[in-house]
C-alpha cells in the first residue's frame, strides 16, 4: 500500500512537471527564421522583433520619401453593366517637398469628374487615402494604434515574405468608434494584411482597406512596392476592384493608382507605368506630344542611350 502510494505520487508529480513545461512552451513567442545571408548564416527573430524592425524601416522610408519627387496618377471609375464606365475621377499630380519637409502637390491634369453622374462624390477622405494611406501601411509611430499578428510565410513573386494581419485597436472599441462617428472622422486607419520581405525586413505588399466607415465607403485595395534606390521599397502600383454597399444602392468601382518617375534631386531613378501620361514632370505637355515609348508596370527605366534588353522586359522586384 505504501509503495503504491509513493508510485502514484511520483507519477502525479511527473505529469504536473510535464504539463507546466508544455504550458510554458505554448506561451513562448513563436520564432520565424530570417535568412540574412543565404550562403553563410541565418538568424531567428520572434514576430515582435520582426514587427519592430519593419515598422522602423517604414518610418525611415517616410523620411527618405521627402527626398524624392514623383508623379501620382489616380483613377477611380464606377462600372455599370458589362463593365461600362458610368463615372470617373482622374488626376495626375506631381509631388515635391520643400526645404521644411512639407509635401507640395502640383496638379498637372484633372478633367472634370463624372462620379456624380453615377451617384458618388470624391471626398477629402478619399483623396487623403490616395496620398497617405494606400501608399503606406504601418510606421513605428503608428504601432501603438494597431494590433499586429504574425500569420506565417508566403511567396510573393520571387520574394519570401513574412505575413502579418493589421487591425486598428479602435475597431474593437465601441466607445471610440461612437466618438469618431459623432465627430464625422472616417477613413483614418489602414486595416488588412502586409507582406514583409524576409531579407530586407521591409513591407513589399499591402492589401486591405481604409477604416472606419460610417457614411462613406472605401474600396479594398492592394499596393505593390519596388526597390528603386537599392535600400528602400517604394510604392509603385495600387489596384482595387470592389462593390461598395450603401443603404439603398450598391456601386461597383475600380481604382488604379500609379506612383512613378521617382527622382531624387538630379537622380535618374524612375518608375514608369502602363499608359504613361507624363514622362518629364517639368514639361508634361511637350512629352505627351513626343510619342515616347511606354513602359510596363514595375519596369525600371534605364538611362538614355542604353538599349533595353528584351529578355529583361518582364516586371521585376529587384533586391538591393
């Protein structure tokens, strides 16, 4: 009887120890493997460390962004039966920064919007999303306002990436949402998913939408980036095709935004897109009449005098 009791106590203690170790393992942060140099070594980071690093890079990008001028071609269309266009907003703008770091927009082309014919209105929140939310995702200073959860690893084109879900904390706070509704604050945050390159630890793709939505509706979108200066991944293309649900009607919209002709001071670094509207931000009308060759999405335009290699005309996402 005594031996049996001692054996029973031993077994209970052993099982208790194993359960404690198992619980600790479950609570331990998961690690993801980052290949810093595929030929020599690799490093392991927790998801929190990856988040800290890519949000820091995003903050750096916003500062580097101020050193570049670029063109933004924005198009929002309302589609009817058989995808016929029943309304459209179209604008080409040049963005530059002054010595104080303030961004200045110069509108180069803006025909009269016909969205009102389809029952829509382009609001200031829509324009803010075009310029500030759809190109960017999550910087270090924004992190306290979001919940960021590691999802896994995924291939994007030829890139290996870490995937994270991004949700604004306010979306689960009824009191704050009611406050924003009363103050008519809409479309302030990004909500969706981001893909982080596992070598550069920078965002290379975002997919989601602008929130919160009260009276207004914002389309879902995807934004792709390219490394054009050897260090940072710049937004180059945003696309969205969505049905916006209002109280009494439904609207099918398509959105295309291109960020191109990146120029750092006198640098020749450029990103061009399909249906090029402006080749030279200083003389858009003259360049339009010149009939210059058009480039494919994501293609890095080479310096004049160098011939394009046909084998490399496919859109690429070069690493540094």
